[in-house]
C-alpha cells in the first residue's frame, strides 16, 4: 500500500502567473488542500508579473486568507523562466527542503503534488511529472499539438544525449540541494527552453531523476502562453544550450 504518512519536508510550491485571474483562486485552494494532506509543512508562492487582469490583487486576497500563501509581485512580464528563478530564490532563502514548479491553470493536477514531493524526498533528486512514460498522457490536445510536443522532446533528448522522456515538462519537484548544484544564476533560457535547461543541468550536476506519470489537461480558463513558434524556437536553441552548459560544467572540473 502507498505510504500515507506526510512527507517530512517543508515544500514550496511556485505558481508563476500572468493573467490568471479566473484560475488563481481555485488552483491555490486545491493546492493548499493537497499539500496540507501530504507534506509536513508547505508554502505556496504566487509569482505575478504585474498581470493587467487583476491576478496580483486576487493573489493578495488569497495571501490574506491562507496563512501558507505568499505573493511575489514583479514589475512586468519577463517570461516563465525568470518568474521561476525569482520564486526559487525566495524559497531557498526561506529554508525550503523541496521546491515544486506547477502551472497555475489546472494543466497540472494538484492531486499529484504529494506524489512528486514523496518521490523527490525518498527516491531521487528531481521528480519530473511526465506525460510520456507509462501511465501518463495528455487530454484535450489536437493531433498536431501532440505530435509537435513529442517531436520536440525526442529532438531534445537526441541532441542532449539523455533518456528523459518528457524533457519539456513543467511539473517538477527539486530537492534544494539540486537547485543549489545547478547554478541558477547562469540559467538564461525561458519557456520550453527553461524546462529543458533545468533538466539537463540536473543531469550534468550528477543528480538523479525519476519520471512520475501524470495526465496533462488543457487549461481550465484563459489563454495559453505557449505557441508552436515558442516550441520551435526552443528546439532550435537546444544545440547551443548543450554547448554552453557542457562548457560550464567542464570548467568546474
């Protein structure tokens, strides 16, 4: 039977937001509930990039109503990667044991938070919520979007020489030691490229990973921030990413 004891860790969940006013209340409520059931201690950090739809104001109301919710307001939209890096810095400064990335639009299911935290706590240095291992998958995507996503993952895997099936996935749980080892100050990618770079840096740092099957669902409300153009641009940059990261780790000795 699965271990039902709470994960003995302070888990920080980073939720980057830009125009997520329709989703932020429900996703925070669901996340607080699931984390409260599955881990010893948790903090939900909303990182808002000055959303014009009022997401930041809604986040402040949530922080006033939930003791475990905090908000980091940024001056403007700088991209998903920059938002996560800002959130990671706050989490590490405040004693996080585990740090989770998750979309704020219900593409990722809050019910999987405990599974990722437990895996990272007991089995690996990085737990990846994976659409492309047995038991995982995607819902509500067109055949074209499925094909593009799979092709992007396969291309990145070949170029980087790694065996991660879902290399572009954005539902991850890191041990703090992993984030400290991969030198976050040198991460320059954004979007899909950001997820690829974090995974590759984890592997180059000699850290272990495990892919945990998840189901990815099309966002509940609002408009997607990703596009085929962004995915293609990220793929084009993978060879340069590999050269840069390899050179950096080689210089470390």
